C-alpha cells in the first residue's frame, strides 16, 4: 500500500512539473513578444521622426522662410518641437510599460523556476522512498 501511495504522490509531482514547464514556456513566449513590441515601438519612433522632418522641412521652406521669422531651420518651428515632444513622451511611456511587463514576466519565470527546483527535489525524495520500500518488501518476502 505504501508503494501505491508513494507512486501516486510521485505522479502528482510529475504532473505539477509538466504544468510548471508549460507555464515557463508561455512566459518566455510572452517575453519574446514584449521584446518584439519594444522593437516595433523603436521602429515607430524612427519612422515618425523621419516623416516629421520631411513635413517640417516642407513647412519651413514654404511658410517660415521669409525675414519676418527668426527661425534658422525647421527644428525651431513650433510644429516640430511640439510633435517631437509628443513622440518622445509617447515612446517613453510605451517603453516603460513594456519594461514593466518584461520585469513581471522575469519575476514569474524566476518564481516558477524555484518551484520547479522544489518539485524536482521532492520527486527525488519520493523516488528514493519508493525504491527503499520496494527493496524492503522484496527483502521481507525473501526472508519468509
């Protein structure tokens, strides 16, 4: 009877180990997604800057080129500075959000890894107990 109980306990730990491994893989996949989104937001920022420069160069050459304005180049016009500030703020907010998400995923992975180590230790312990019980029962049966 003790062998059956130990074997059932061992099987429940194997099941939990598989669940933990699945969760770790899911978190790692989410972390890969977060890394991709970080790359996408950086690409968005670069694209916005490029489009903004082209647009503001055009605005500067058509509207601000005369002597009534003191702007030296397109980077000094209000449209440019306001839009750059918006792009930078949006980028920073998104980056912070993604960093927080990645940190949360790292914490979850670490927690599950520790639990996995504990489950492995318990499994080794129960395997040893099961093996000892089987040996003891075999030795007892030989002595009869």
